[in-house]
C-alpha cells in the first residue's frame, strides 16, 4: 500500500525547478561576463581572423585548399579507374588501343544485351575533355587570394571553376549509366585476379567509391562559399573589439564569422568521414588509380603528378579539423555570448525572479528541510549580471535532490492511497502441545510456536521489487472434532474437525530496493522499518488419524492434515519519506500442513 505521494512529488518538482533556475542564472551570468571581457573577445576575434586569413591566402595551412585537392584527386582517380587506360567498358568506335577487349565484354554475364557495358564515343570524348581540364586545373589550382572566383585561364584556375568541372564529370558518369566491369581494370599494384580483387560488374552507383566522392562535391562547394563570405566578414571587423561588443552590427558579424568557420570545419570532417566509409577494397583501387600511366599519354594529356599520395591528402583534411577545431569552438562560444549579450541581460532578470519566487514558495512547503530563503541575491546594477548564488544553500539543495533521486515515488503525484498485490510462496514450521478435554475429548486446545517464510514479487506502475517476509511467534487454537475417534478397519481412530485461534508474532520484510531506499544519511534520508508486531487470525479444517497403541506405550502416534488460512491484521510501515508511506501486509495466507503428534 502506498499513501500520500502528492506532497513528495510537489516538493521534488519545486527543488528541480529551483535547481534549473540556479543553473540558468549561473550560465547567463558567465555568458554576460565573457561578453564584457575585452581580452576574451579580442582573443576570439584574433583566432577567427587568423583562420579566415589562412583559409583565404595560404595553401599549406588552408583547410579549404587541402580539402579541395583531396577531392579533386579522388575524382581524377575514379576517372582513371573507370575509363583511363584499358577502359572498364567498351567505347564504340574507339580505336586508340585503350578500349576494353570486345570479347571480354561479351563474355561477362552481367552485360546481357551489351547495352550496360557500351558507351558511345561522343559521350566518352565529353568525359575525357572534362577529365583533362580537371587535371590541368588541379596543377594550376590557386588559393582564394591568388585569383578570381571564376578564373580558368593562364596558369591559374580557381577552386570554384575546378569543382564545377569535377561536378560536371561526375554527373555525366552517373547519367550515362554505363557499368563498370571491374575484371577489365588493370592497375600496377592491384591485380584483378588475386585475393581481395573486385570482380563484379554494375552501374557506378552500385559502388560507394563513386557515390561517396560525388557526395563530397556539394559539401565542399558549400564550404568554399562560406570561406568566401568569411573573407568579406573578416575584413569588415576591426582588429580589436575596444568595447564594440555592445555594437549590434559587430555582434552580428563576429557571430556569423564564427558560425561559418565552424561549418567549414564540419564540412571538412564530413568529407573525411565519406573517405573513411569507402570499403577498403574499393579504396585500394582508388589509391593506385591516380598514379597510373595513361595509355600513350592520351588520357588525360598531362601526366599525373607522381608525388601525389591520396592517403596523405585525405589525412590532411582531418589534420586541419583537429588543428583548428578547439580554438574555433572556444571562439564560437565567445562570439555567441557577444551576440546574445542584450537578450541575456534581459533573461537573467527573469531567471533571478523565478529563482527568488521558487525559494520563497519552497520555504512555505510543509515537508521542506532546506533553507533556501537567501539562495539568490540581486546586484544594484542588473545589467552587469552580478547576481550571487549562496553556495552553501545551493549545496544543501543538491544534497536534497540527490537523496530524492532514489525515491521511487518522487514522480507520482496522484496517490492518496493505492494498493498493489502480488502472490507469495513459502513454507513454515510449527511446534507445540495440544490437549483435549472431557470424556468424549471433542474439544481441545493447542499452544505452539511457529516460523513462516514467504517470497514474492510485487509489481506496480511506479515501484517493482522482490520481497522476503518472515513471520515468527506463538499462537493458540481452539480445536473441535466434528467426527470424533471414528474406528477404522485397521483399528485406528479418525477425527475430522475445525480449528480457530489467534497468533501473536513479529514480521520482518526484506525488500530488493532496501539499499536504494536507505542510500543517504542526511535530513532527507528515508525512515525504513523492516520489522513490526503482528496479530493474526488462524482457522481451518483438520483431520487426525491416531494409530493403535503399541504395547508398553502410553501414547499412540498421530498423523494429520490441515488446510488453513492465516489472516494478518497489522500493516508494516516499511518506508516513510516526507509524508509518503509504503506499507506491506500479507492479506492472507492459505496453507496445507502435515501434522505429526504422539
């Protein structure tokens, strides 16, 4: 039985609300202090402008440049894998010696009807021109500061132009829907007959090596656009804050700059993850494909860079994320505080008032044991954010919440009284003396001590536990025989009758939740009583078979069977906490006894 959980839930809810208000107050206070800290704002501004400058002007330390190189290398490597020399499909009308042997195509069971593994020379030539232009662009790729965004002439090609070319090439490969015949791919360092070689045939979209590289391009193009925007934003911000954090335009620009830079690194990290999710067997082909010597120097026309290491370029992407990540996280946090300064100065007043009102409300609750009267104090100038939290009272509040955390009833608010039942099984033993009166010996008494053990599982919507209960004590029953000493064929005496009486006992409950319920030793510790006095009614039916007396024996052996019921009457006040009570009682116990007497 559970009683009076409403007050407990209400108090717990108020404590949690006050704790949340204090946390909000502390967070807003810290944010306001950071935004008003000139040195912190200047450091963040310096880191943001440094990242923007490196990304725009340098190659070695530019995340956008290094990521662009890795992606372009991968696009060219896939082109080489797909159609470089000894093409993986057959090009109709291509007679330069690079075509896949027609007999090999015809033998492939996945090229039924030939339409999946053949490409027109016109389409192939378009792909080849795009690949050659992309190869040239990679060799001339300039940092953002070195050329205009659409430059593609002379000895310089912009990243924007190069990525547009890469996108066109990958789109055309996908749209053509000509299958890759992996068995036709011949690359030094990757044989197509050894263990681990790929021997399947299917559209390029069947393979992660194509899908992942193609997915990188829009992510990289977005990062490139953000990098260009950041250069403009960075130029609009002065080198030092000098109190400008109170200027709305400054706050807006520094926050946008920080968000953009965080997104740039996030995009770079996404590209690195796409590289990592390419299956190892496909990535192995890709690594070797870029260094392949084009057939007769025709595809593409410029030889590939012999010093390119795809793995090194991929790792450079993650290295830039790791190098800049922590500083940009810190700068973004400061920029966010600057951006939210005005709204935080308004919100902190509301947070203070909420905490103050809650502390006053809690102080009036009947079961409250924590002093929270002066847990928050306001400053003279609310815009400065110098609200104070009493650390001792806050600590006491935290302890009270911790004590309540293991209470199974803290979220239950509707119960004034609720019963939950569960079946119990067990065994018992009883030892005593009985006697019958009068000539007919129809009426008698017995006196005994007893011990009962039961075990069960009690389940409810809010509290589940297994329980052991021991009942021990003494009792006395009135015995009456309805059939009295009826002689059987074997000269035994059979009696059948009733019994009824009372038992005075002790009851001890052990609950599987005991450790949790008593986990804390403070003003909010629960009171747990495992034992109490018990008064029981005991009644039932009995049979008794007395065997014939043996020679020289004053008593005869008696065997009996009893079917009875015990009815406890007193609840065990097992658990008490802030007015909430958990009580246990066996409602009744039906038992079957074997009785031996002499």
